[in-house]
């Protein structure tokens, strides 16, 4: 089993590239943002709790997200590997993920970290707002809040995996095809 984390700030293209990577390599895609948005669409209790936080650009509590991932890992025992997209977003989530994978006698193979400047991120999210209908895309103040939270709470996840020598930085500006090539080259060299 080969598992990878696609890491990067909001709007860096994790979702965009994940779609292409799962089509190419058959990973099981675990995107916490997508799972949470499905809970909101289905108006579940969890979704209603998550919505108020997500609309403000805040993170959903660790225990909620870790529970979701634990359930998803158990539901897919026979996949060639998992692609984690938007997870882990805090050090507590990273530590929990490492433990869950160890129980399954597997681990993270690589963390591919997309590097995109802040102003490009804001411009992509504003652009995405035209079609996404996402409240967290439409407001530039919320976007800036998400970037601050990313720097404060999520960047330490890269440090966590750097200690395990697993992080590879990938330039995230360029065409979608160019970035996909960079990611694929790293995956091919490790699988
Ligand atoms: P996510 O759903 O994870 O979304 P994201 O970080 O905004 O976007 P992503 O990086 O996937 O960007 P995309 O490909 O769409 O998170 C949303 C919220 O959910 C969080 O704020 C939080 O509240 C909650 N949440 C999720 N996971 C959580 C967790 N683990 N713990 C707690 N809370 C959690 O790309 C963005 C745009 O750029 C698109 O419009 C795309 O078309 C464009 N684009 C992509 N690549 C491009 C390129 N190369 N050039 C130009 N544009 C490009």
C-alpha cells in the first residue's frame, strides 16, 4: 500500500490535482473538505456544526475530522493506497493519522507540498467563488483568515513530516498539466 498526503494552503490546487492523481494511480481519495461539504448538503448534525465554522474559514474540531477519517480507512481495506487531500490540517490530526495507519501496518509514503504565493491563492479562490457557491470563497476577509489559520495551525504539519524526512516541495504555479507532471514524477520515483 502506498499512501500520500497532498499538502498545501487553501486554493493551492489540492482538489484539482487529486482528481488527476486518482484517475492515474487508482488511489482512494480522502478529501475532508469534500466529506464535510457532503455532510452539509445532507443536512446532518455534523454538517450543521461544520457549516458555521467553515463559512468563517475556521477549522472543524480535530476529533470530528479524525473520526471521519478513521471510518473511511476502515471502509476501504483493499485499495492500493490512500490520497489524503486537505488532511491532516493540524499536528494532532497528523499524530492521529500516523497511529491509525500503524494499526493497519502501513504509513505515509510521501507528503507532496504545493507552494503557491498568497496573492495567487486569493485570486484563485475569488475566481472559484464565481462557480463554487462556497461562502468561504466569496469573501476576501474569510480567505485571508483561512491563510492565517493555515500558517498558524497547518504549516506545523509539514514540520511534523519533515522530521520523518517525507516532505517534498512542489512549485504549485504553472499550468495544471505542468504541476501534475511534477507530482507524478515524485510518485513514480517512490512507488
Ligand atoms: P478544502 O475543501 O480542503 O479546500 P481548499 O483548501 O479551499 O482547496 P484546494 O487546495 O483543494 O484547491 P482547488 O483544487 O479547489 O477545505 C475547505 C474547508 O473545510 C476548510 O477551510 C475547513 O473549514 C474545512 N476542513 C477541511 N478539511 C479539514 C480538516 N482536516 N480539519 C479541519 N477542518 C477541515 O483549487 C482552487 C482553485 O484554483 C480552483 O478554482 C482551481 O480551478 C484553481 N486552480 C487549481 N490549479 C490551478 C493552477 N495550476 N493555475 C490556476 N488555477 C488553478
